[in-house]
C-alpha cells in the first residue's frame, strides 16, 4: 500500500470484529505478547460497553479494508486537575506501514481529545520500536518519565 492511500479513522463497529481481531492478534505478535481469543474477546467487549472507558478506533482505506487500530481511554490527571487521553494500543499492519495510517490514527485521537477538552494525549512505546518512534517524534514530545509495573 502506497503513501498516497486515503485513510479514514472512525470508531469500530460490530461488523469490524473479524478484521479488528486479526489486527489485534498481529499487534500482540509484534510485541511477543501471548494472547488468546478469549483475551481479544474481552477487549472487544470493553470497546462496546458504555460502562468501560476503552474506545476502539480503526483506520480504513477507501476500499473498506481495516489496516490499523487504536485503543484510547480517558484518565484523570490529579496534579494538572484535568483529564487526558491515554493511547493504550496503536497498530498498523505491516503492508500498510508508510501509508499514513499511524499518523491518521494519532491525529484523529488528538482531535477527539481536543473536542472533549482533554489536555493531553499520552502513550508509551518500546525503545526498540524505531519506526514508530520516528512517527511519534514528529508529532509529540518525548517525556523524561519512566514507566514502572508492579505485579499484584
């Protein structure tokens, strides 16, 4: 897919499940994260449950092919006394990389955050993900904060 392909970003619909499922499995594979169908089913259910904060957006070509996904949720920022958007997952399938789908997803989410009055769109990435980092560096400011996980 060339860089001139027209990409539209929208909320995922029920009919997108099969394509989304393949994309999300590809995302897990990319990062070497073991994932089951039951896990993907749970995430999909979150995306369509108004009591959950996860929203699922997809990048679609003019031919109707889904080539990317993004999961975003609101998060409170106590020190700033504001709300932000947290981009949990961003993935573009290998064939569509360089098409502008990743940029389209991020800039769409930035617009959603702005429309909602949220002060920031935040995400993390692996230091080794050079291609994604080049895109991120062109759009956002890399922070100096480190991320920690404590298993419970």
